[in-house]
C-alpha cells in the first residue's frame, strides 16, 4: 500500500457536487493499493498513519499524532499512486490492485484507523472525486507498506 499523507487545516471530498466526506484539522490520506498487498499491509499502514507525530506540541515541534491534536482523517482511494512512468509518458497501472481487491483493502484500512480510535471520513471508492484541502505547513509524508531499496 502507498499513502500520501497531508497535514491539513481542513479538507473535503465531493462527488457530483455533493460532499462525501469533510474534516477540519487532521490528515488527508490518498491511498493506493497494490496487487501484492494484504491485510497485514493495511494494518501496518494504518498504524503508521494514525501514529505519525507531525502535529505541533506546545513548543511548536512536530511531536503529536492526529488524535493528540484533536484531529481526524479523510481517506481517499487513489489507484494512480501506482502509476509507473519509467518507460514512456503514459502511466502503466499494472502494479495497482484490481478494483474488487482494492476496495476490500481500502475498507479494511479505514476500519483499522477507526479501531485505533481515529475519527475517519472517506471519499467514494472508484468515483470521480474533487478533493479540496488547505495543506497546513505544508507537511506531506509518503509512506509505503513495503520497504523499497
């Protein structure tokens, strides 16, 4: 699994002009699922995301996680995170999981965040979405569930 995690002061996702999910302070998580991913990857990534210490403490240092900061998460599926462009200019999505498999792990990831006590909103899986955000910092972190050397 691959996540682009952005610290936000607010974010929302719309489908057909209707708000599907909205948060104030928190994390916007763009989530991609690979063919080789399992529930273990989802658990690992959920733990990393929920525990990321990227919110400021009283001294202004990044030392708090999203829940300590009183925030929430907005998780948006994004298979294009597995777009490969090393051989040309048109992305290949061969590494991305098929939609049926990706949906299962996407939903499992969301449940894993909620099980950790993290208030979590979502977009609509496989829908054409408009994502609106105010990036705070800006702070953007990339996380893969598989170590890439």
